C-alpha cells in the first residue's frame, strides 16, 4: 500500500492527512505495507493513473468502434432516427419563462405572456414544450448510451464472475477481515478494479452536459458514478479490496436486463421490454435487497468490527450503509413503477423525464416512460 512521497511544506500536510492511526489498524505503519516480489499491496497511485488512462481507451472504443460498427446499424435496424427536433423560433418573453419555470409556469404567468404576444395560452405552452424537447437527450442518444453501458456491464460482470469464483473470500466472507490489512492483490483483482474504475470515469466524462442540455438529465447519473468512484478509491486505499470485489459483483448483474429492456423500449418492442424488466426486478431484489444487506452488510456490521477499529473502517462502513440506503430508495421507486405499470399498462422509469414529446411538440402522455 504505497503512499506518494511528498517534499517541502506539503510533506507535513500529507503526513497529517495520511496519519496511520486514522487509516490503518493500531500498530501498523505505511512502511509495513510495502509491496514485495511475492506480496502485492494496493498502490494509491494506481487508482488514479491507470483508470483515467484506460477511460480514454473506453471512450475511443465507443466513438470509433462500437458506435459506428455495431450501435449505429442496430439503431437503424430498430428504426430509431438520429434527428434532433429544431428549437422553436426565438422569443425573449417565452425564453425568460422557460429559464424560470421550464414547462410548468404558473397559470398567471402564462396568461401574461399570452396577452403580451396576443396569442392563446396553449401556443405559449406548446413553445415551452418544444423548447424543452430541443435540449433533452433524444431517443437515439439514449439508445447509444444504453448500448454502450450494456456492453460494458456485461463484459465486466462476466469478468468478475470468472475471477471471483476461485477467490476463497467469495465462499467464506470472514476472510475479507481476517489478517487485515495483510491481503495481497493478485493480477486478476487488480485488473478488475482498474477496468471498473475506468468504466465509471469514462461514463462520467461522457455524461458531462454539453451547452444548452438539461442538467437534470445527467446530474443524478454523474453523482452516482462519482459516489461509486469514491467508494472504490477508498476501499483500495485502505485495502478493503476483498469486500469491495463482492460489493461490485453483487451490484453489477441487475443492470444488464434493465439496460436491455430500455433498448427494446426505444425500439418499440414492448413484449421483450416487459420480460426483461421482470428479470431485472427479480435480480434487483435478490442481489440488492437480500444478498447485499443480509450477507455483505451483515458481515460488515458484525464481523469486520471484530478485526478493525480505526476511523477509516467506520467511514467505509458509512459509505456502504449509504449505498444500502440508496438501494432501498431505488427499490421503493421501482415498486412504484410496478404499481403504475399494473394500473396504466405502461412501463415507467424513475430516472426519465416527466414528459415525452411528439414530433409536433405536443405532450404524448404524462407518464415517465423507460429512458
């Protein structure tokens, strides 16, 4: 577990921040965790240098190989057009309303704007909807994002299962804590962490909004990716890598049928969408509502504290608890989707926009469809 060496005034700051009493068990120093030829500890610089470099490879693969060779023909075959609706004609009065209220201004504001322009209020509403639709991610863009995420999640999930099936701590979770922090990092686990971090960095970079795009479309996903990066970097720094690999594995597989369901939804194939969404719900409940809290978090609360008492361990426990709370929140939202699906017969997605727009700018429905 090699820490960066600092010089000058920064050395004292770094020494305070990296004080072993905070990060390591009592009596363990950073000097005790130097890698040898036969025993590899996590290197702090690895989680910054390699994932960021590999994220550029991910972005290159998407832009120059996956999209032009596979995703674009697939979207064309599915009948998904790469056409963005043009924005409505410029109007300073309407634009001011849109910047303040988006598509839901007070009725009095609508009436004032309509009177000022001598038009019906419905025309003002139509302008606001068209303005909003012009900056939303298109169905084509969502399809591309889902396709890329599906490929990455499928490959990383498969890689995770292949390497983890031989790890003893998968079958005896207590080994995640016994003899801590003297856990060697083998090559497979090293690549698993680096590739996963590289994916989250690439997804974060590609989700950075372009000028004029709606921030609410990307902020939740960017925050999710950054939280995951923080959790992985923290676990790597403190060598909580064994439990970290289990958390990654448990949280990976449910995303695959969800992403596939979204792609079929964009393609208009409702029957496949419903089947895949049902598979997603089953995997979600199994992994995030049962395995994660009853197996991983049980071990974190009742076994890890037997071996570790330093402050960093409790911060890591807090991060894992935060992840559990997020899972529970998403589960409640998913259950709401299922209830509304049963009532309305339309599959929804709690991460989508509240409105869908037709080509002429009118509202198609007020239900949040799968995005």
